């Protein structure tokens, strides 16, 4: 693909404090919007004024994006702190903004004034359902045109209204917004006007975010700290990253150096020794994805294991620190093993959520309100009965989970089994003593159980196992279950009892679990996989959706829908009547998809409908309308489709957000069904997900930037690798400079760092040749660069 910038917005919703509502409680959630389009909705935290989310999202933005609903950012593009919340007064009659585009076009008889009403936001809530039914009324020289959108305070009309302009005439254009009511009178929501004293001349004016006003009144805005409606504060962590990714050929020298060992020294060693705790997670993830794309993930992890085991370490603390090896293996499991995790944990997690049983073994945390009455005796259970029943529930969940793990060895991805087998062998060679025979098993479970399964059990929402966070009772059950899995993973049931004596009733189950876990690990690492190991082809996304069939005539909202099970792979989007059905109802090859976009709310009465524009086997354009159940599911499907079709050569630049019914499009009233769309396509707006296709070029660019930021002393001790490192990085940089001259200082600073860091073995001719690439015109450069100044 051609080089171009990529913007990535990464945000974490952490916690909210001191939310104030008259009822003394609330069910808060957050919505993230990009250009006023909802992209992410966090889970609802029930009945609390101090919610904690801990959810993290990464959004790839289009180069043309304008804004996100983020309150503040620092000059470095990163912010972490408490932000004051403000409100829009629901009792005010006029509030919000509207987006217009006005254009005067020449015509045969007279010129035409075209006013396009795109969208509005933050309109007043006039109906009982917390929304409004806004319609826009456009007036010019006594003529009026209208259009309505139902149930929205953020309507998108995308409609153009045309008026004839008399020769030499001036006039006033007035755009009003009203709330439509069937029985009572319509409510005024605001208006904007534009007056021209001089005659209209051809041209275009685009009016963005014009505040709606009512004569004599001002729009209400509460000020932070003013005392009016103190709503608490929201803690965010937001990072905006601008990336320029070039074709693969630009990164080949760097990739080859990363994958090779030169003079007994590897660039991975440099990364292991110089990566700081702040950026270790990102470097590890980029390394894992880059080597997975090269089919060398097992070799990367094996080298990192070897480097970690070469350091002084104790058997009981092996891989427990946040080293590059630990972070790389953790990232590797999330990238390559997430579907495996879902297959193992989902049945037990769903059972815990559905049963909602009271489970508590710790006497200090036992809640008298959680005790259940004995059936038939109508009395409150004793403490011993509560412990016995809780132990039975927990043993049942743990037994089911360990049984699922024991059966899962053949279903574990080959690349994951290969990595665990290398880890098992390396640790066995490092600790061959008889008293350390369990260390190699514990090394595997330290990743599989402690860093992968246990966190997913405690917070299933963050691992996409559930759509909502657990309530207090379910959360406590999951925590106890995760603790039991950790104890089994440590393979010392007695140690857990020594730390927490109240786990004593669970000891027999934990002892049996240790034996089952050891047998499972032995089976997992037993089979040798021939050849290079790579990621298996997986189902990218699947689930039930409603397919709409629009009618050629009739009311706008009239359509029939059918619930089908959809499955997206790297080849096609297919659908069937039921999950796992051998007979498909139909499919759309990804190569035939031209766009995946949202559908405006008024088309089907829902804001969670997407459209897939494609060409059928006969080459005719067609559109499939699919309805999701929530905004998160909608954007997850859109992101998956857009990423899967990113390399399609015939993607559309525009689309119709409405539907074609009767003889025109509902969005722009255009009568040509195959005509140019009235809305810009958003192919580049996607959410990051564990099932994303690998992008080696993106990961190479990030590693490249990380290496550029190394200080001179970080390169000491690698003199034999320094010239090769300089050559690889400089080759990548010089190719980048041919495309983007503004980055010329990077290679200059890198050349100075390596040369000034004491590397006399650097080739002066090579350095001069690299600097030559930076200059717009050829010139003579001295090869004797004896000082940083020269």
C-alpha cells in the first residue's frame, strides 16, 4: 500500500469519583465518540457513585478526523488525571449545535441555492424517552422545506434543500430545528440564520458547529467548580499517536537484522537490555506480532527465554517479574491463544454468571445477607453450612474448569504448544536437579494460569468473555475461582493454605487439581510440531444478526428482518440459520465488498444497523442491511469487516447512509440508485481487537521509532553489532526521507549517537553516504567525522 499517516487513539476508562445524583445512586457508563459518532460504550457499573471500569480501547482514526469527545490533552498527546464533568441543562429550551453546508450553483434559468443540513448534536431532550424527534425547517424567501429524524438528540439528516435565486437578489436563509409531536404542538429547539446584503455569487460556504439560539436567550453551560451541579470527576488515560507507515521494502533491513544474529550478538539482546518498564509492554507486543508475521514466533520466544534464564534467578521467582520475556509471552498468548482461552473458560464463566450462587470461604468477608435459607426448614443457614455449600460450589466450578483444560491440549494452537515446549525444555536444562523437577511445569503454568487464565476469570469483560461486568456476588465467586486456579498453577496447595487458612476446606480439591494440571502440561508439551509454526486460520468474528430486506415502496421504516448466524473469516462473510449449520444460507466473498458503513437511524428505526455494499457474482451492485443489538457490537462488526477488506482495490470513497426506497435515496433524495454517495466512507476508522490481522509494517515502524530513541550509553557493549545496526536503521530512514523530508533529523541524531558513543568501528564512508541521502542536492561530505560538531 502507498505510504500514509495513521492516527491511533488509545484510551483507558479508569474510575469515576463523587458522582452526584438526587437518588443517591446511579448506573454509570461511558461513551466514546469520534466526530460525534459513538464508537465505544463501556459496560454499565450498577448502583454506584464511584464506578471503576479499567477498560482499554484503541481506535485507528482516519486522517480526516476532526475531534473526539475528550476533555483535555497535554502538548505531548498524553493525559492522565481527573477531569471535571459538565452538563447540558435538560430544562433549557435551546441548546446544541448544527452543521450546515451552503452552496450557490449556476443554472439554466436561474442560480440555485443548495443548503445541505448534515447533522446536529446535543439537542434538548423534549420527550419522555430522553430524546427528541427533531425535524429541520429550511426557509428562504418565503419558501420552506422540512425533514424529520425520530428519537435522537444527535440527528443526521444529510439532506440537501434547493431554492431558486433571482438575479441580483439578496436574501436571508433561516434553518430552524423543532421537536415533532403527533398530538401536542411542536417544541422549538433552536435556529440559525445567515443574511446577505449583497447578491448571491457562486461559491460554497461550509458552516460547522453553529450554536443554536433562541432570540434573547443564551445557551447554558455549567462551569467546573462554579458550584452549579457538581457532577464529580472522571479519570482518563488518553494517548494520541501519529504514525507514518511506508511500504514493506523500507523496513526489510531492520526486519532482517531483528531476525538474525550477527557476530554472536542479536538486536533482541539490545532491546532486552535497554527497554524501560514504561514502554516494555508495547515493545513486546510489536516484537511478537512482527515475528508471528515472519513465522518465527517460537524462535523469538526461545531467545528471550534463553536471555532470561542466563540472568541470576531463583526457581520460585522464575518469570514472575515484568521482564521483556514475560511481557512478550503474555502478549503472545493474547494474540495467538485468545480463541483457545474462550473455548476453555467460556462454559464455566457463563455458568457462574447464570447461577449467581453465593460463594464465600473467608469469615472476615462473609455477608449475613448472602446466607440462604434452608429449604423446608425456613431458617437461616449456619456458618458451617455456608462454608460447606460454598466449598461445594467452588469445587464444582474448579473441577469443570480443570476438566475442560485437560481435554483442551489437542485444541491448543500449534504455535502456542511449540512455545510452551521450548520453555519447558529450556527450564529443564537450566534446573536439572531432582529437587527442581516441578520448576519446568511451574514455568509453563506461570504464563498459562497466572498471566492468562486467572486474569480472564477475574475480569471476563476485559477478555471479551462477557459483555458486562459482574455484580458484587458473581465478582467474588470469580475471584475465589481465579485464586484456586493460581494455587493449582503454583503446584503447591499447602502454600495457599499457609497464607490463607480459610482455604483449608478446599485443600482436597486443590491437591487433585495439582495432579491434573501436571498431567495436562505433560500432554501439552509432548507432541513435536514439524516445520515452522504460524498462526492458524481462524474465524475472525461470528454471532447472530438481523438481516433486513427493504421494500421497494411504502413507509420508510417498513421492512422485514430475519435472524441469522453470521461468520466472518479471511475469505468470506457467510450466514446460516443456526450456529454450526453445515448448509449455508449464503455468503459474500470479501474481495467483492466495497464498503461497510452505518445506516442512519430513520431508515430502520434503529441506530445499530450497518450496511455492506458489495457486487454479486454477476457484477451488479447490491447492499445487505444487518442490525446489531448495541453500539459496541455494531462497531466491532464494522471494524472486523473494514480490516478484513482493507486491501480491496475497489473500495468506495462515498456511500449513502440511507436506503433506496421508491425512486430515491432517503438520505439525499437522489434518484439515481447507482449515483455517487452523499456521505464519506470511513474505511480507516476501526477498533483494535485481539483477532486483528497481523500488520508487520506497523510493528516494524514502532520498533524503528523505539530504536531511534535509544540514548548513546544504551549501545555500549555492542560494538560488533553497531555498524550493522546503523546500516539497517539508516537504510530504512534514508528510504523514508525520500518520501518525508521532515524526518531528516532522526538519522542525523542516530548517526551522531552511535558515532559519539565510542564506536570507532563505524565506517566513516558509510556515515558520509547516509548523510548524503539527507541533502536535496549532491555535495562532497568529508569522511573524517571526528567530533559531534562536524
